C-alpha cells in the first residue's frame, strides 16, 4: 500500500501516483491511463507534457528564477502583463500578479475597496455576490462565495456579504423562461443595491459561467448586459471572476466577451499557467486604477512570489502556445460537438437532468426524477459515486454542486484540455456512457 503522507490523513483516501502526462492523458505508475476530461481542475488547458513549456521554464531558470517584486521587475513579468492587456477587452490594462485564483479574487476585492477609498468614499466596502458561486478558499474569497459547504465551518469569521440569486435557468426561482422572464434574477441586483445602499457597496462579483458550485451554469444571453447596466447606474464596480473561464475556456479570452460585456476588474488563474506553474492575476481597468495611482500609487496587496519570473515565463509560454496553435478558435466547435454527443446520452439515462455550459466548460446535473427535477438525497453522494466510477474506467471528471440540500443537486463538470481532438471527444463520451451504465445498474439494484 502506498503512503501518501500529506493527503491520506485528510481525506482517508489513497490516490494513484501519476507518473507522467501527455496531451489529454495521464498515466499512473501502474500503467493505468486516464483521459483527463476535467483538465485537472479546469486548469490544464493546453494538455499535459507540452515540451515547449518545459523548455521556457528551463530557459528562465537559467537566467533568474526569483526577484522580489518590491525591488525589481523582470522581462517575463513585463511581457506577460503586456500580453494580457493586449488580449483583454477595453481598458483592462493593469495586471497584479498573484499565485492562485483565491488570491486573485481577494486582490480584486481589495482593488475595488481601495478605488473608492482613494476617491474619498470610506463606506463602500461590501462586495455583493450570488448564491451558487465559488470565488476561492481564503477568508475574503469565502466571504464572497455562495458555496455553503465550503463556508459552513468558518461562518463566524466571514464577512456577511449579501448575495442574490444566480441565473440558474434549470431551477429558475421565478419559474419563468428567458428572455420573457425579463431577467428578474439580474434585477435582484438593483433591489439589493437599493436595500443596502449604493454608498455601502464597492463591487458586485460574478463568475460568467458558474463552475464548481453549480456545474457550468451559463447565463441567458442578456443577463450580463443587464448586470453591467445596473452596476453603472449605481456606481458599483463589476468584478468578473474568470479564474475558471479565462484564457479561452469558452472560446474567447474572457467569457464576458461572449456577451459583449467589459468588466472593471477581472480575476484570472487556472488556465493562466495551465498547471505548469502557480500563477494568477487581478486585472483592473484604467478607470479603477486612476485614483489608486494618483493616491497611494500602488495596490495595497502583494505576496512574496507575486510576479515570480519563473511563473511569468511559463504563463507567457502557455499564452504563446495558445496563440501559435490558434487554439481558442476551435473551442466553440469542439464544445458544440461534445455537447451534441452528451445530449445523445440523455434519453438513455433518466438521471441526467440538465446538460449545459459554454465552449469547453460543460456541466451535467443529475436528478432523481427528470420530470420534477427532484435532486437525489445528499446522503447518496451521487456526484462522488459517479466520479469514482469514471475514475475506475479511466476518465477524470470534476465534481460540482453546492453540497447542501435545497440549493442545487449533484453535478459534474466536463472540461477537457482545449487541445482535445474529435476522436478523443468520442472516447470521452464512450467512457462516460460506461460510467453512467455502472451507476444506473447500481441505483436500479
Ligand atoms: N474562482 C473560481 C471561479 C474558481 O473556480 C476557483 C477555483 O476553483 C477559484 C476562484 C479559486 O482558485 P484557486 O483554487 O486557484 O485558489
């Protein structure tokens, strides 16, 4: 039996030891092959084992691996910031590098609060968010998160930030359909702002496509336009948490571009280093940074490894790889094909409630009854069971859902590397069908 000292005592589970990865596949040291249909945690966007990235890593290491961000900058960091400014829409020109998505959303939150402080407004400190959301695991990020099971233990230590309903059309709280619903869930933002007072609110944060908490919940067409209009009307900054959706996951650099919306601040992570290095960023517009630069001159945040040259060089190589191979261009087509293949499974398994998402960020929600949409009882741990059966079959998929009764049901995310081929998509769906067959037999016996 393998010893996994750090992990086993926490999860009481023994993980396979991965030996190497190539493309969409991972291989453990017993020779078992896994199709990574989750890109790890929606991270390995360009697949595993890309030699060019390893070379870029080595080249940078030969020059310098670390300089302290308060003393120096580096060519890698400067080039990366320029590339991100070039790729992001509007005037999102100011890049603050951090090491994880949670740090990125917390930095975005701090930027928003600091923006208003520098403009002489000390009371605009609340961040509005949505139930069914995940913005990270640190205390500030958890305060903004609508992820009950991850918040539960720490509630006394969290800020009680207000949250509104998400655009969860499959379980619409108003029992209506878009667009005739008039986007009542977006209008909840206005109601909340009026109730709390715009002078108390720094920003509204949202994931363009809700990931871990919901299972790729994609909004109806004009939802984010409405949100942005309300934010502008009441002088509230709009933070897009694109940690999961950024860098082409939905086919455009930012998912917000799908709906023609430019946020004031964006949190990026995951695909930014594509798993080759820990790197993330909060990117702010000129409008957000102007008072900060005129006042304190810098953002009141930072970590020892912020803008680490090694991580920046890796991220730059990842972006160049995306660019050189024109990877984003194909995402929409691949996503449509994968969704089409998944839809074919729906009539075969009556526990498939909803198939949704955008680009190569797709989700499947499981239900006990497809007509009433009744979720499975939580104690059945349906998501966990399906993930385990998939792993046995050599397929990696990502768990989603809020983790408590009454919020939403069980769901998984299907988010393979953006480099996946048509044949690999077919293999993915074949393995998923096998997984669902095992689960179906299990619940029907
Ligand atoms: N924001 C979103 C939308 C995420 O999906 C995640 C991670 O899953 C985070 C923030 C936190 O990122 P990290 O796990 O790198 O801290």
